[in-house]
C-alpha cells in the first residue's frame, strides 16, 4: 500500500466469496459506496483531516487483442483521471495523446506498463491504436482504443496499469455514482497513536472499509523485509560459499592436471623460484578476475534489480546501496584461498624432483 506522504490509506474492502467474482463484489460495494461525503465529514470533525487525495476507479474485465489474457488475468482495476491531472502530466507521455476530450470522444484508454506487469501477466504489450474490450456492469463488452502509453513516475498510481478519463467511468458502471476507491490523508493530530485509534474506530463502523496507517505499515513491512532479508542473505551466502568451493576445486584440479606442463617447464630450465612465482601470479590472476566481475557485473545486476523492484512498487521506492561489508568478506575469503593455493602448490612442486617430473611425462 503506497502512502504518498500520507499517514493513512482507507480503501474499499470486499468480503471473499467463492460464488462472487471480485469485479461483481466491488460493483455491489461501490453502488452504496461508504467512501462518501458523510465519511469525509466525520474524519474532518474527529481528526482534522488534511491533504486528502482520492483515487477514483472501478473493477472490470478487460480483454486485450486476441483475448490473450482471458485465461490468466482478465480483471483489472481501471482508474479514472481528471482533466487537470492529464494536463499537468503531459511529460509522462511515451506515445499517443493525453488530450482529455479526444480520449473521452474516442473511448481511449491509457496504459502505464513501465514495470512490464501487463506484458508478463497479461501477455500484452501496449501499442497505440489497438482495440480492446471492457465489460460493463450490465455484461456488455464495449470497444475501447489504446490511445496512450505513459510512465507516470508518480507513486500515487503505483500498482495501477489501466487508466481512462474519469468521465468514462460511468460508461463502464452505469449503476454507480461514487467511484471513490481509495482515500489517502494526513490528520491534524500530533499524537499519531491517538489518530490511529480514532481513524480505525471510524472505519471499523463499516465492514466495507479497510484502513492502513503508516505506523502499522512500517511495522508490517519491517517484519516482512526481515524475512526477505534472511532469505536473500541465505541465497547470497550459499552462492558465495559455492563460488569459493568451486574456485578451490578448479585450482586443485588444475594443479593436479598440469604436472606434465610443470615437468616440461622444469626440463627446459625453469627454476623452483620461477615456478613458485608463476603459481603465485596465477592465483592472483584468478582473484583479480573474480573481483573485477563482482564489482562490474554484480554491482550492475544489483542496481538493476533495485530499479526493477522500485518500478513495480512491491517494496515501495528502493535505492541501491553498495554492499561494502559482504563484498569485503568475500574478497578476504578469495585472498585466503589464493594464498593457500599458492603455498600448497609451491610446496607440492618443491617436493617433486626433476626426475619425478620426467617420469610423469613418459
């Protein structure tokens, strides 16, 4: 749940019913929408409501060209945008038009799939000019046209992908007059815990509403992130240990397999000191290569993953921080393995005489 600098998020909450689809349950709830003026007035009276932001939307079955998404995810929450919002976010346009009147006249939809969620789960890549169908609350499938692709970069609408001008919402839901689905707001109370109690009490009076406060959300996400953190660290540790074991095995296998090569080098005049320097240089080369790959490819992949998660909005906005301590520990382990290999290899080679190398070559 994205707070967008707000302390509370109140949203419509339908009871789970195996006999009723999500869109039908949402329609039924919105027809007697509890997120109405009376509810807002009560909030203003009790907690001195401030910075109120409302998201207007409805839930409908949407069918992409060729019905590519019928078997997986045909149901989407469709957000209605105001004329003012579209006019002030023209810079988010990737292709098509954000002209409010044209969108209304031609039944245009806007798709923000910067995180590729529609592409992956809906099996559809948005193309301006494509025709789609949206099912109304009366069961009629109305044709709509993809008229814009955008990247809002606005966390207010993070997690939403399909948009229309708000004047088209009544076309989809003819029996609905109040399309409020989410309210975000701050309160004028300095005591956040007191505000929590009041807001939760007001929302608890209506079973069709759910509320999440910033205090509760922070606690929930901290707990969830700790679980994910343990999983990620376990994967990282396993990968690191596996890489170190694999490097050790490669070095020892190489040492055993190259006895003939060492014998030839000794036969042509390579001294023990030179052989020792060669083995140390090789171990240093292995470490340097691993360090280079870790700092370049590893860092780039970490940054890309954070960027991707941030765009999807699963964990909110994420910023990449270089994992200095884990990297230093990994590099220290690499250095120990390289040093151990060079010492072991040098001692092993020093124990073998030139005649033993020659016999091994026969």
